[in-house]
């Protein structure tokens, strides 16, 4: 007994050193270290349970590190912006998407949302959630920096042990969605307006005729002519709208064929001959002989040329001219329609290809325009993988050009 006691007491300082070293590495975050004993003893039980504890802690730590990095990966790669704040309203973290939405460059940890995003509504949402004023808040917010954006923000509390420990704010960018909704609303409003005007005129004059003007030989002919013109305008508008919607919805299948553009130009110039004469405008064709063939949908490109030549005649002056030309480059054919007409103001140039955009609404209507001709031109050319360009000088004239792929 005495001898045994002696061995144990000799052994204890080494054991204490072992345990101390183990505890130190444990405190430093190294959970892999194990206690090793030189001799078997009852102290072995203590060492075993400490070792098993450290093994368990090590495996839990590894699991939690893996969970954390998985969460971080999801969080970083999310398309929506995310901000997490603590129970005092200070930011714990924000993800990359939110930094990009709002061009946040500075360090955010520990700051209030308002210091990072200069927006009172976002700050108010965070405060309401933390003060338990609401369980969930959702608002549409417009921010103007770095560019105008519409964000749908959802705020929810982070609860732990039945108390609010912080809040999550998720930011969804709906700028494009709202823009498309606005474009659609404007389009519907424009179409209704354009249809209403000729429809009202037709009805008005028809009623006047029915109410007795038919007997008034002097005016009846004039009224019928107005009805006829507006009925034509309505039909053209409906046709243009149908063309445009067919092209835009991708339903128009191009029937691509190798074709010589010269004959397409001839067809269009012949079709426009009467109209040009009526306006005292000369039509010219300047196409070099032996022009390479193009791969196009002939009817669609004839429509493009017709719309351009029609405009060039319409927005021209008596005695003016329209020249349709073509030239070959190594990769494509460039077609031009140049006129000596009224020209287009510089500030309107970027918008004339938009649906219903007209420099002078009254003049366009008077000339039977729908404001859709150039949008149709742009869509058809783009469907052929070409481009449309315009140059113009007010009072001197305009030149529209478009490119077409060469037949290989
Ligand atoms: P519209 O039916 O009004 O002619 P378009 O889409 O064809 O519609 O053209 C849009 C607008 O662009 C026209 O209303 C007109 O103001 C301007 N425009 C188009 N072509 C010419 C041109 N050759 N010369 C002057 N202005 C033009």
C-alpha cells in the first residue's frame, strides 16, 4: 500500500502537466490533442473521459464549421440582398448582392442600417421589428443611389428562446419588373388613344350623314372621304400592331432565302412611284452592278424598305428626292435610304425607333402615319441579325441605313 501510494504521488505531477498542456491547447482551439499516460492507473479513467469529451467537442466543432461555411456560401451567392442586425439594431453582416445593389463599400459591422443605406424607411422597418411592433414587414422602397432602383424589402425577426434577438432584412430588386409594367401600361394607353381618335371621327361623321347631311350634296362627299381616310388609318394601325406583336413575340418565322436585293428595291420603288409623284419627290436607285446576294426573308425586308421609303417621301418637300443605295462590306451588305426632307431634331433621334414615338404627332397623323413604322423596321432588321442607324440634319434631310448578312 505504501509503495503504491508512492508511485501514484510520483506520477501525479506528470499527469497534471499533461492535463495542463491539454487544457491550454483546448483553450487555443486545438481539439485534436489527447492526454497520454505512461502507466495504467485509476487516473486513467479521468484521462479517458477528458479525451472522449475533447473528441466529441472536436467533431461538433467540425460539423458547425462545415454548416457555417455552407451557410456563408449560400448567403454570398444569393441573388437577393440580405442584411442581418442584432437586438440593438447594429448590422452583423450584409451580403455581396446588397453591397452591389446599393454600392456599399465601407465596413458595415456595428453600424445602424441608416448609416449604411441613407433611407429612413429601411431604418424604421428594422426598428419596428426589434420593438415587436410587427412580426413581419414588407415595403416597396425607392433608392436613388448609385442609380434609381425599386426594392421590395421584407423584414422578419430572428427569435431565440422566445425573445427577439435581431432581425433579417431581405432586399429583392424589382426595378425591371416595374419598368416592364409601366411600358405595358403606356402601350395599352397609347393603343387605346390611337384607336379612339379615328373611331370617334368615323362615328361622328357617320352620325352627321345619318341625321340628314346625306342630302347635303355639297358636304356629303367630303364627309365620306374623311370616313374613308380614317377607316384606312384604323386598318393600317391594326395591321401594324399585329405585325409588331408577331415579330416581338417571336411568332414571325423568317423564311430566309438567298436573294438579290436589287430586285427587292425595284419592287418597292415601283410601289411608291405614284405616292412620290403626288408629292413631287424623285425616287432614285444607286446600286452597283453585281452586288453580292443576301440571305433574307424577302417579304419582310421589302416591308422594311417600304416603311423607310414611305417616310422619306412623306417627310420630304416638293422637288426633293429619295435615294436608295446599297454597298458591300466584307461581312455584310449596307442598305441606305437618303432623303432631302425636313430632317429630325438631334434630341429626337435616339427615340424615333420607339413604338408610337413621333417628332410631330399632328403631321404624322395627317400623313396617315401610325408611329409604328420604324419599330417594325428595327425589329425585322434585328431578327436578320442586322443593325439600323440614322443620321439627320434638320432642314436638310435624313439617311437611314441598315445592314444585312451576306449569303455564304
Ligand atoms: P410614322 O407613322 O409617324 O411615320 P415611324 O415609326 O415610321 O412613324 O416614324 C416615327 C417618327 O420619326 C415620325 O413620326 C417622324 O417624326 C420621324 N421620321 C421618320 N422618318 C423620317 C424621315 N425620313 N424624315 C424625317 N422624319 C422622319
